[in-house]
C-alpha cells in the first residue's frame, strides 16, 4: 500500500501547479524552459480539475489516466533537457521536476478510496 492516497494526491497537484508557475521568476528561466514551465502549470491545472479523485464518475479523467499522464510528463522532463541541449539551471530544473513527479507517482495510489474510508 502506498502512502499517498487520492485525497492527499489531490492536495499535491495544486502545489505542483504553483511550482511550475513560480519556477521561471524564482530560478530565472527564460525562453523555451520558461514557456514549458508555464505550459505545464496550465496542463497540470486542467488535468487536476478534470480528474475524478472520488472514483464516483464525476470527472472525465480517471486516476489511472492521471497517473499515466504523470508518468509520461515525468519521463519527458527527465529526457528533454538533454535532447534540447539545455545546460545549467534549465537542465537541473527540468530533471528535478521530472524526478519529483515520478517520485510522487511512485508513492501514490491511483485508485479512489470510498469517501468514508480512512487512508
């Protein structure tokens, strides 16, 4: 059993969005890395809003699909800076963000608990 259940994961997603939004100004990202960070913030926000964390069919995106998308984004963020030739802060930021997403994914349960169940 993994320690991050759907209700906890739902709390972490806005933190991820905030992290992507603040990465550019805090770390001095410019150009493509900055645009990627802002774009990923928007995509992650949309994904979070559309995800059915309750398992009651209230959202069009299941937790399993949510997890699959996070896996793809995490891996892509780990590979992208090397393919794109990014160095320094942009590379580090992308690799750390990808690794963080993959870590949270690894620790998360991607099935909803009954609303009255305790994690």
